[in-house]
C-alpha cells in the first residue's frame, strides 16, 4: 500500500478530481441542451413566419393607388409635400 505523499492516489487527491468531473458533466450537458433549445426555437420561429405569410389577411402585399380611400390620399399628399 502507498503512504500519503507517495506516488499513489490518496483519498484526498482523488476527491477534487471526482468533484470536478461530477460538476463538469451537468455543465456540459446544460450547454448542449441550451444549444438544442435555441436551434429548435429558431426553427419554429421560421416555420411560424412562413406559415403566417400564407394566410391571406397577414400578407404584406403592396396596394395600388386606386385602392386608397380619399382620407389616405389626402394624408399621403400632405406628408409628401
């Protein structure tokens, strides 16, 4: 058996390595999980954005000048001058 301070691993020399390993595993797994959540949220946001563009009431289509009412035309000419 090795004595304390020899070439072997004493009880107190193993403990910091075990604690460091036990702490690092959840930290790394947390970062991996956070990255996965960010990717899923970004993908879902893009899917929702594309889906909403398909809904006729949500489309951003330009209007023709004939589609403006009189109040909008007055306001547009006042602000342009």
